């Protein structure tokens, strides 16, 4: 069994939904994970923002637009009365729920329920379409099995046992359809796996079902060697090691959700990145082996804050780093990158919500300075330290750009450099020119 995940653009309009239906039925009996139609989750975020601000007319107008859009989709996607009624009932449930929140007190729990509606609607459309076409799709409601623990991690045992039971109850099904992104938290409330989280859903399902392969179908032919949104002439990388893919996803390659690689890696399940619009393109295979001795790709992570703590007493003072790390731990803020010297340490964080309190606490241990609006550029490949010259080539490419921090040797797979936001595009382009041309 394989797990196939289709992202928002892959199901972004009626033609694309029909195309996905054809693709998944070419090789039936797999599990298909769907995102919301592109734009829908953003619209649901917008509705929630209006409701938080108690702007009821704003929310109502946006709900009306969303409803009109889905009514038009149903009219174009489905032909039979039965299929249209089935899909319309699901869309009507969502619209009623959204409208009910226009007259209730709004809360974070209500927001989570609203954000879940996109995937509930896209899967309802797909099931109605497949049924209309004479197939026997079984809907596996994610809210019935996808559960997270108190620490936010997926409850793999519960998910595996429940999902297997649900699948066994549908022996006649020729395809299984489920929602990406949405889940229940440890209190039983509706929750989600963070934006872009449908990739993570697919990987969790692949892991618990011990799938033959996890396929992430999107709008590009695999992981490119640089960010195609900023650099022209990027090319797909056909093979990546799990570790390389994890670094790229974590450091900004939007094609993969940062948490998506781990479950697949732990269960040794290959992940294939494929293009829905070009199904025969090779794409990228992520597995536990990949070509050695090459630089594979570059990614960038925005909105990074660098914090430097300088202490005259760091010299020979054991325990200094411990105190610094403990401060970040106390504020539940994780560190991405670090560089140390005899007189100080620099670290970066991407979550600056606790920054003021962190800086306040760090001032007990030294002089603290902060640089905001920084970007981590991550160069990924087989960069094991015996492979000479890669770090020199990467840094040569950045010769004209001020570099605030460099980190190399933390793993065999990456070199990270911290630069200013305004230098990001120039840095990505220069790296492509020096490393791939
Ligand atoms: P989906 O909606 O299918 O989940 P995403 O928008 O989340 O799709 O991810 C696909 C997008 O990721 C591509 O359209 C591309 O713009 C962006 N992207 C960023 N970095 C890379 C990269 N290194 N390789 C491929 N795509 C990338
Ligand atoms: N629909 C969700 C989002 O837009 C999840 C996903 O697409 O992966 O973030
Ligand atoms: Mg995505």
C-alpha cells in the first residue's frame, strides 16, 4: 500500500480534482491524503481574524464568497443529482458552522474548528466524484484517528491501531480518502498539524501503516536545487538522503513540511516528490541512500533573530553555555544555529514571541545584543568533513555579502550561514551560479 498526498494546487479547481481522481484510480487501493483547495485555508484564517475582531459583516461577506466558490465547484465537478446533493450537504454543514460562529463568542478552539473545514470540504468533493464515477471510495475521517499527545507529537500507537481498524471495516473499498492537516489534540479538541501539515499527515500514515512508499504530489517536479521562487533555472534533485531532505525542509524548502521527513525516516519508508501536472516527470526520491560527495540544494529560512551573549567570564567558565541554553529552554524557544568563541556565543531563533523575556534573563550572564530580520541560508549535500573544498566554494560564492554567522560540522549534511534579509536573493543566486553552473 502507498500513501499519496495531493496539495492545495493539485486539487485547486474542478479540472484538477478530476485529474487527481484519474491519477489515483490508475493504481487503486492506496490511501489518498488531500489538502484543502488552494486559497481555502487562507480564507478560513481571514474569517477567523474577522471573528476575533468582532467584525461580523467582514466575516459574513467572506463566508458568502467561500460558499459561492464551492457551489460553483460542485456545479462544474459533478453531474448527477445524487453526487451534487452529497457534496452540497457537506459544504452546507461547513457554511452553517461558519455562520454559527458569527453569533457566538470566538475562541482559539473555534478557530481550530474553522481551519479544519478546508480539508473536510475537499475530501467530501473527491468522495462524491469518485462515487459518481462508479468507484467505491471509503472516507477515513482524520478527526477519528489522527491524534496528538500533550507535547503536540502524534500518538503513533493510537493512530496506527485506530486507522488499521477503520480500514479493515471497509473491505469493499477500492480507495481510501482522508484529510491532511487536521487532528484532535490530547483534550479531544479539533486541532491541526500547523500550516502545510498535510505532508506530515501523509508521512505519519505511511509510517503507521508501514506503507511501501509515501508520495507527495505537488505543483513542481520534485525538490529543486534552489528556491524556484527566487532563483531562475533551478533543477530537480533526483535523489536525496532523508537527512538532506530534513535539513532542506527545516530550513525553508516549502515543498516539504519540516516535520514530514522524520516518521518516514524512522520507519525507512521512501518518500517520492511528484508533480501532479506532469505525472511522468522523475521527481525526487528521498531515501536512506543518495549520491555521495555532492552539494544537492540550497534553501533559505526567513524571519530569524540572532542573539549574541558576550561575557568576559566565559573564558574557562564551565556552565556558561548551560545557563544560556537553560534560558531558552525555560522560555520554550528552540535554537536553530549557534557559533561560539572564547568571549561569547551567538544563537538564532525563529520564534521571537518570548524575545524580550529571554534577553532580560540573558543579561544576568553577559552583554546581550540582538539582530532581527535575518535569514539562514542552508547549503545541503554530502558535506562530510573529509570531502575537501565544499565549504570554501560556498563561502566564495558569498564573498560580496556580509555574513553574520557560519555553522558547519553540526551534521554531515549542511553548512548554514546567517545573512541580512535584504541580501537573501542575491545570496541564493550567487550560490546557484557558483555551485551548480
Ligand atoms: P502544496 O500546496 O502542494 O503542499 P507547496 O506550495 O506547499 O505545495 O509547495 C510547493 C512549492 O514549494 C513550489 O511551488 C515551490 O514554489 C516551493 N519551493 C520552495 N523551495 C523549493 C524547492 N527547493 N524545490 C521545489 N519547490 C520549492
Ligand atoms: N490546508 C493546509 C494549509 O494550507 C494544510 C496543507 O495544505 O498542507 O496550510
Ligand atoms: Mg505544502
